C-alpha cells in the first residue's frame, strides 16, 4: 500500500485562526516535510472555491495555483488534486496549465479529475449547475481532450460540450503520454466506465462493502471495453485523527470542533466531524488505523490518501502514523 497526504488549504476549515499572510508558509512547510519523508508517495489538494460544511469567508486556496507552487518547492513527491472539477476550466486550457505545472515539477504532477458536485460554488462562479448526466459527459469529453493534447501536442475535438480546433499544448508534459489520470467517483454506469477506458488510477469509497462492489463494477466495465482491470490502481481517501488512546483522539477532535464552530454553525461542523470519526475513517489509535486500512488493502485498495484535519496545527498524529501505521502496511 502506498500513501498520499492532503495538505490543508482551508476548504475543510483547516486553516482557521491562521492569518492569511501566514497560510502559505504553513502549507509550504507541510509540503516540504512530506517531500523529505519516504513515507509519503504523493501530496494532494482539493479543487474547491468555497468552504465546507457550509460556505464561509474562510480561506479556500485554489488547487492549480498550489500545484505550481508545490512543484517549485518540492523535489521528489508526486503532486495531485482529488479532484479537479472538469466543469471549472476549459479542458484544453487545463491541459496547458497541467503541462506547465508538470514541467516545473520535473514530471511529478498527477491529474485527479471528476464531474464536480458542489452546487453552491458552481452557481456562485457562474457555471450554472448542469445535471449529473451532463457533468459526466463533460468529464468524458474533457478527459479525451487532455489525453490527446498531452500525447500529440495539438488537439482538435468536436463534441457536444467542448469544441477545440487545432489547439497547441507546447511544451507537452515531461511524463511520457501525459499526466497519470486518476478518475474520481463511484458512479456505476458512467464514471466507472470512463475510468475503465482512460484511468491509470481510480478513487472511490473507503467503506469496505462499497469498495468491493465498486471494484467489481469497474472490472466488468474493463472487460466490456477491453482494458486491463489489473493495471488500474484503486485508491480511497481516509480521514484520520490519530492518538495515543481513544481519549486522546476524542480530545483532538474536540479541539478541532472548538476552532471550527467559531466560523460555522455547530450542527454543520458536527456532521463534518462525524465523518472524521466514522467506522470508515482511519481515525483512532495506531492499532485501530492499521486494522481499518488492512481491511481495505485486502480488498484491493493499493493507495490510501490521508486527510489529517489537525495538520496545520499539530503534526504529532501524522508522525505517529508515519512511525507505526505506514510500515505495517507498506
């Protein structure tokens, strides 16, 4: 099992109380910390504009700006977004942005891509909010455009949602064939079929029964479209608050809650923190985290992307995870 690390960027109220002029240094230092540790294969950001669990005026730093910044301040670690919303940027423009970031990084950028879901920010930024079916058709067309642009350096595409006429993407990414595609989402009829056709990685639920079921659906699509299911790495995201005891974990979550309820209503914060300590999370003692992650690994999850909500304030949970959990699963 390989591991990725989310860097807090404000989206989940994880930079509250840190002044804006200090937020980049906090994010940068965590990125360089992960870059210097062999425990982490990749670092990740979310592609969102407004906070959850409710929109607030708190910071939400933009994903692709961060990609280039992290590319410049790290040297080893892979860089990803989980996941870029296809509808937020024209796909050939996104291909160009990603190619530049890949060159800055020396060939380390991944493309996490999905249909998008956060209706409030779609509408706030003037994108409307197309139906789920339309958003997934946009995803399918956009992935094809990016793939062709990275492979050939030029792309022409006439689809229902995107029109591209001889667009030049030069220079191309450093990675042969373009950025690895992580198709995110578990939609069984469309998203997983797109993944079967184009993905090197997938990302869907960390709930064990759901993970096993989605994996079988993906396998069926791979058989139908003639691709190699075993060549696709399956990943999942995990919330993690790690402590020396269950009481320690509860106290860490209570500190998170106390900070977040100063900027968002208590009911919404509690609902978000319920996910942090759910049975499908990796929260708990290190022994409990190993048990939960082993269960997913045994179902074929080869890649775990970890979100530590206290990372901007306290790295001790990350350090325990590195010392005790990762060696047991790698």
